[in-house]
């Protein structure tokens, strides 16, 4: 980990501040979102400075909880928005998923009057619980999100059995 010279003599504080700044944000280093961390320890009691770089390089050890969706993973989410071009979901109430029209099977038709997608036996509308497949994680400068698909036969609304 790289630390500013401002943390000379207090490297654990610097490490904690850096990790705190990464909480609940997608980080490519973790390939996911850091949800929490604990047990932060320095691997060595000193840092190193290389070449002309002013920052100290430290080896750090910590426990972390990371939400890390992967391609082809199947997840469930709750629909929070439906339009003619896409369905938006939240996974774990926090992580944004977008399923574009091209990733919704043709058996689903959009009803503008009811603002939902429907097939002969299923409806996808706000508050529906959906099983979807992760296609990719989109992290291109703006807010990150999961791009999903409903194209496999086992994907779609999860019906509550009573």
C-alpha cells in the first residue's frame, strides 16, 4: 500500500483512512466492493521509498468482506424500475443491476399501460424478485453497476409459493 509522507510515524492511521475511503465503492484491486475490514496489521514495522516517489510503500495485512459478483454468477435482486428498454434491480438492497432489452428473452413483451414485462405465465414489474445471470461489471468512470441477463431458461421472476 502507498502512504503519503504525512503518515510517517502513524502508518496504521493512514492505512485505515485509505481503507475507509474504499468502503462501499467498487474497487478494481478487490474486483468488488469492500463492505468492511478489520485486523489491520503492518507486515513489517517500516516502509520503503523507491526511486523518486515520495510515498512510502508498506505491506499490509487485513481481513475484509468484499461483495464480488463474477461473470456467469447467478444472483437474485428486487426490481426497482421497469422501462421499455431495461429493468433495474437491487441486489442485497444496495448494488445496482441493469438488464437491457437485448438481454430480456423475446417471450417477455413490454406493456406500457401497466409498465411491466409479461410472458404467458410471468410478470416482471417493480418489487418482483428476479433470478438473473451476471454478464459483466461495468466500471467505466461513472457509477459502477452489474449488467445482467434473463436469457437462460431458468432465469426470471421467482414466484413465492404459499
